[in-house]
C-alpha cells in the first residue's frame, strides 16, 4: 500500500498521514503539535467571536423593530394603568 505523505504545515517536513487523524496537517514533532493546538484555539476563538457578533446583530435587529409594535405595547400599558387607577379609586372609596 502506498504511503500517503504530506508536508507539515508548521516545519515543512514530509510526514506520513494517518487516516485515523482528521485534518492531519502537522507532523509528530512536539513543536508542530503545539502549533496545531494554537491554530485550533485561534480558530475556536474566532468562531466564538463570530457567534457572539451574530447574536448581537440579531438582538439589534429585534431592538429596531417598527414603532407600531412599541405603540401597541404602550397602549396595552396605558389600558392597564387606567384599569389599576379605577381599581385604586374603588378601594379608596370602600375605605
Ligand atoms: Zn512539523
């Protein structure tokens, strides 16, 4: 069986690719494995940032919803205040 060789992303040496390892881009040297981990961590942080940015943008989109929705909510609250004011008057009268 022909050996599958690949060039290390870190030191540039040729190494034998192990099919069990996903994205086998680095040789077995300790420094290259460390480089692989660093790259992975960097990638993860980048992905997390993108994720958080997306979340923020979604939140901002929600904040910028049309005013009529806000107006509806205000009307609802005004009705509630009106109701509570009436209720309070009744309570005061009964005392
Ligand atoms: Zn290497």
